[in-house]
């Protein structure tokens, strides 16, 4: 006889060959339910991963991986940049000066974070040059008092390239009429667009010497921005650099600056995973009803096997094998289907858009026109293991009931 015995009988029971095809139909529905639930879960998580990755790229295209700063100013910033650039995990370093300011034009005002940069150095730590839609970063020259604004910020102020905008800084000037904030007129020489409202509506760039002059820092920089080989190691590398340098510097990294935002994205993904996993759970627990019907239908077979010497443990294993087989096949089909659909969801959505002349993602709202997808092996494995374990748990009660079948009672009316 085929060994092991429980596996052989359990697999034969998975498909009703001569009668009770309804049970086979219910088994198929349970398998398809698990498969569709897993496909939906993998695809949705892959699309969410794609969106999160797109957002990270946009944010880190403007924000640095790590920052070392000193609000009182760093006079020897060139030496600091050279020293930091020697670190094997630092691939770019650039000085900066930041100003919390108000921008005014024709009665319109808007708060903005202005960053003073050196155009030649900025390319090493940000993608500002690639994000320019009008003008050039090279238009920022020392003493020219020129500024580059986010496209939305320029629209709010009602300015364009060549127009003047007044920068109001928190530094105060003593005048004959009293203490007044410092004001300086800048010429708009360019517009950029990142696709993130925080930057497009609330950020601007000027030459670092002009920013230092507004803050009265002289020839000092406020800090140094860093681009690292591995952004996920930014907290550790930043602390390592802080301890290795002479002097006291305030250290921050992108995980701290945008902590709340990325925490919200992780919470959203976690909650969506739980909600969609309930679909898989419902399909998995359909196995319970399937096996209960099988146990009822096979009471006589169970009684015969018991009289031939099969132990309750073997009887229980038979029906666990049957339920687990349904779960395994459904899980494997769902994982394969989910991965294939996740890899091709962008082209599928594009085909549907062309076929029905619709647009699921409006570029003017979402800043992207395609549906990003990032299939991650860890997500697929976790989903597959979770579905398999739920299928296994669903077999326990029906299999336990089968093992408790009394042979004499089951054969009384046969």
C-alpha cells in the first residue's frame, strides 16, 4: 500500500470521484477564494509599496539623507565638507543655510523655507537640477539676490520668472521708527516642481552667500547636507560621523525629519494588510464547512478504517491532509498569480485606460500618470505563510470530529 497511509487517503478524498460532486465544488470554491484573496493582497500591497517608494524618491530628491548643523554658523565648512567626503559611506556633501521666512508680492504673503546653496555643490546631494521646470540652478550667483521658487509657491504669490518677490526674515533691524524685520527684494530666476506640496508650495532656493548675508553669518554655513550610499543606514552613519568629528554638531537624518509622514504610511499599509487578510481568512475557513460535509459523507469509510486498525490520530491526519491540500494549492496559485499581476499591473492599467479612454490617475492631482508597483519577496512570503497557517488551523475541528467517530454507531444503519 502507498505510504504514508494518511496522505494517500487524504488526497483521494480531496476529489469526489463517483458521487457528491457538490463537495468537490465547495472545495474548488474554497481554493479559488484563497487564491483570489492572496492575489488581491499581493497586488494592493505592491501598489502601496510602489507609491511609498515614489514618495521616498521625491522627498529624498530634495531632502538630504543626513545633516550636520550648527545654528551659530560653521566658519570652516570647506574643511568639514572635505573631511566628511572621505567617509566611505558618504557619496556627496554640500553646505547650506536655511531661513524661515515670509515671501510677499502685491499684497500676497506665504510662509516658506528658503535654503541657501552653492549650485556647483548642490548636485551632489539633491535632484534640484532635474526638478527645474523653468530657469536654471546656475542662475543663482553670489550677490545677485536671485531666487528659485516652487511652482505652487510662485502661483500663490502671483510671480513668474523675472518678477520681484520680497523676502522677510526673522532677523530685526533697528530703524528710526523702531525695530523692523529685515526685508530684501529678490528676483525670481527659476521654478521647480517636485510633486510634493511641502516643497512645491513652501520652499525656495537662493545662493548661500546671499542667505548668509540675510542671517548675518558672514562667510559661514549653517551646516552640511550629506548623501549616503545606503539611506536606510542613515541614523547609524550620522551618529558615527558625529562622534568622529571634532566639535559639537546637531545631527539629524531623513527618518527623523519625516518620521510622522512615513509612520503614517506604514500604519496605512499595516491596516490595509489586516483588512485584506480577512478576505483570505473567510476563504480559508470555508474549508471548515467543506471538511464537515466530507466527514459526514465518509462516516462509514471512517468506521471501516477504524475496524481495520486505523488509530484516531491517523483518521485525524487524513482530513487534515485534505484541508491542507486545498489551502496549499490555493496559496500557491494565489502567490503565482499575485506576483505576475503585480509585475504587470502598470501595463495592464495602461491598456485599460487606452481601451476605455479613461484616466485612473490624474497627473494634475497625483503628479504621476502611471500606477507604480513594487513586488517585495518578504510580503509575498508572509502572505503565503499566513494563508497556509489559517488553512491548517481550519482543518483542526473537522478532523478532530472525524477522529471521534464511533465505528459501531456509524455502521448501525449501513
